[in-house]
């Protein structure tokens, strides 16, 4: 009886239960061995015997493909991985799959509500050789924060392509507006923040839709941010939240002085008599407070000894009693934001070979 009898259509139609599952498997592997033999012959004689020897030898395999579907030639022995390597990789995959899901990511460990309120970050920015590095670091943090809109205001006449590409890569909803500083304004983001406040008041629905339940935070592009700042502090602000900031004002920490849950003063090194002696990174304001006022930073602030925070918060109609301190639940307080500054070297790009790379 020829071997290919085992897989003829007639035999398939007349196959009885007495054949058994193992007889079926045995037939499969016998045919597979003959198919492997035909593959070896083809490799040995290559093109010369392809149509003669291969067609003859593979007739059985062709019928096998009718029974089992399309069959690909087996991998040559010279290309096969040693058994111990296969077992090694399978073991690694098994161990990884066992522990996947038991090791929570930093983001998944955060307490994020089901329908979180929108966080709106306002960031003034300007050309400098460290800008792309600073914004990349910031983007890699806030891109992990759900329900966040990033308003970036460029101190210039036009948008910068490299910055826009960076914003696109975050996959965050963003607004990128060029607004060159006008004469009479300090070159420290004052005019850019005012531009953002104007846009926010005029086009609120573009950012938050029909909801006004959002919190506004002024985040500089060169600061360092802990993800918990957004979920544990900013997201929970009801009117105006306040917290400590690291590496600011010539000291390691600036913070509000709090007694019985109320802000009574300021732990700062510079001009502590200010009504709101806080850094720009140390507070966030509910959107309704901003929408119910026309207050802006302006071009100067004598009440704040030159610092803009006091004038803005006072002009918004806020008092110390409105301040909601965060981060004081334990005896040892953690910092979630640092007023860092990336060191800028002095480079003459006209005398340097940039090798085709994009720099500012």
C-alpha cells in the first residue's frame, strides 16, 4: 500500500473512529518526515533538480497540505536553535509573564479618580540652547498625566518647528501660541502668561468643553516635577492650592507656614512680608477663579517687590484664608516640584560643526 494512501480524500472520508487520535498523529509525523526529506534533497541539488526531484519527492507533501492546510518547509538544521536555548527563552518568557501585572508602574500607583478634572498647564518658553532638553524632560513627565491640556506660549513671532514636533510627540492636547514680549515687559514670561490667560478666558470651551471644573497651573519649562504633584495636589484644588517648592529663592525649600490647617506666614529667605510669598511653581488656581476676574500679571509688581505672584493673586480677589495647603499630612514632608535651572554654556554655533543635528 503506498504511503500517500493515508491522506487521500477517499481515506479521509472513510476514516473510522477505530483509527484513533494517535494513529492520526502518527500519520502526520510520517508524512512530515518525508516532506523534510524532500526539502533536504532540494537543498542538496538546488536548481538543477528542482523541477524533477522536488516535484516527485514533494507529491506526498502536496497532498498533506490539502489535508492540514498550507505547510512551510522545515527550518534547516543549521539554522535551528539548540534545545537548551529554546528552553532558556521559554523560561524567561514564563517568569516575565508571571510577574507582569504584579509590579505596578509609577503612574498606576497614583490615586487617579475615574473622571478627573482637567489640569491646564501654562508654560512660557523662549529660544536657548537648553530649551529642547528642558521641555523634553517636562514633556516626558506630564504626558503621563490624564486629562491635561498644555498651553505653551513662545516668546517670538512664529512657532518653532522643533518645539511643535515635541508637543505632537506627547500626544497631549495642546495649544501653541507665538507671542513676542512687548516693550515695557520683563523678559521672564510675564507677557506670555498674560497671553495664555487671555486665550483661556476667550476660548475656554476649546480646552474644557462644557465643563468649568479645571485647575490652572503655571509650570515653567525648566522645573522638575513629580507625577504626584498633579494627582495629589493640583487635581484636588478647590479654589487655590499652595505647597512647598525646592531649590528656590537661594535656599533649599520655600514653603507656607501653616498652623491648624491655615497659612499664617511664609518660610522664605527673601521678602517674607509679601502677602503671597510663594514661587510660581508653588500654587494652582481653580479655573472659575480666573474666569470670574480680568486679573493679569501686567508689566510690574511693586507689592511683590518685583515678583509677580503677589499682584496676580491679590488682583484675583484671593486672601490667605482661601489658601489650601498641601503636603503637610506627615511629619516628614515631601517635595513634589523643584525650581531647577539647567546650566547654559556659552557656545558659538557659527564656529561649530553640528553634524546635521537640530539645536537652538
